[in-house]
């Protein structure tokens, strides 16, 4: 005698067989489509996260391309500091983008009645930055038994936008440095509390091609 339960199972399996074939050869079932959609979304999120990790500069590209700019401090004269007698030798600081550098103490030039430095300080900037150039005079208090050094007094400063320097940079070929972009020596007034306190002779230079200037080694594909 036949088993009624077994016959029922065979009938159920036979009824399901065509549907299984349609899923394999035709359109996928709805559950598969949902799984595919979720997988695609997960891949998209992973790709975006990976791109964010690989390209963190996207948030700061608006600041412009950075390059190394050297500020050459030649001489500085001060209105109220005309001789080294009774004074410590001053120094110059360069500040930009939250970083500061300083020169060695200057040398008093007797004939010119000014301080000589002949030193270059290199900072990394973009064309959106400003460079603050300050003349600082060390202070010392004599207590008789010992002298106590105090924080340096700022004698005057000038703020130079990098964008104003770029048009003045001209290529110059040097024996050891090769091609350098440099400005002529320029005089800039130093101010403190709205009053002129001195004058600095400076120049700027860079070994990199400045923003907005065509690289001499670049091939011009637009020319005939």
C-alpha cells in the first residue's frame, strides 16, 4: 500500500520545482533583489568612507596650493633704538599659519645706523596666507646681584599678504641653487600702536614655481 504522507510530499516538491527553475533562469526572487539592494548600499558606503580616508585634503583644498617661501631679512632700523648701547641685540620673528620662526640677534652697523641680519627664514604658505614680520628687542632687569631676562618687547611689525608678493617674484638663475624666483629688495615700514617705529629692508624668494606662474619646463600644448 502506498504511504499517503510520502505521496503528499512528492506532490509538494513537484509543485515547487518549476518555481525554482524560474528563479534560476529568469528574474531573481524578491528576497534576492532585497539582498542585492542592501549589498549595493553597503558597498557604496564603504567606497565613500574609503575615498574620505584616502582624500582628506578635500576639506582644505580651498586654501590653495602651499609652497615654501623664504623671507630674507637684510636690515632693520628703529626710530627709538638707534644704537646698541644699553640694549640687547634685537631679533626678527616671522609668523604665519600658527607657526613662528626667529632670526639670530642682529649686528649693529655703525655707518648705516641700523641692525644687519642677512638671514633667511623659510615658511610654508599659500596665496591666501599672510606673513607677520616683527622686530623684537630683548629686555633685562638688573637687580644688582643678578640680571633677570624678561620677555622680548615688540618694537614694531608689518603684515605682508602672500598674494601681494607673488606678482613681484621673477625667475633668476644661480650657480648653486639653479632657478630661483625672487623679488627685489623692498623697504617696509614697521608700526606699533598706529605709529611708525622703524623700517625693514626685505626680499622674498622661493625655489618652487609660485602659484599663478607657468613652470618653464611645462610644455604648452595650446601653441601651434
